[in-house]
């Protein structure tokens, strides 16, 4: 795919210098820069759940210390209780 971009003189010279230094085309310099930027700065909406909440993980205080233990059993019990409540209706 062909894609045009307008560069100021300083940026154009920088791209050309990088291309010569790395012995690749100017297009390849731009492709690498885009890939690097995409890795370092994910686009909004492309974060996984961990990325969205990582700044708040571990900051809660005063909760029971065993919340992460036996989570499968706890989840099973929650689902079972919900099912029983629905059956009583």
C-alpha cells in the first residue's frame, strides 16, 4: 500500500540519515518507527484488563487476607447460591 506523509525538513533529513546509517530504505525507517511506537504506546481501547487496572492492584487495605485462596470453590458456591435463589421464586 502506498501512503504519503508530509515531513518538515528536519524530520526528512533525520529519516534519511537513519536510513543510511541502518542501510535500509526510508520507508523501512518509518515502518520500524511506527511498529516501535505501537509497542511502547498501545492505542486506547487495545489494553487488556491487566493494563487497565494495574495501577490499583494491591492498594486495597482492610480486606480478608485469603481472598485469592480457593477462588474456584468460592465461585462455585456463589453460582450455586444464585441458582438456589432462582429456584425459590
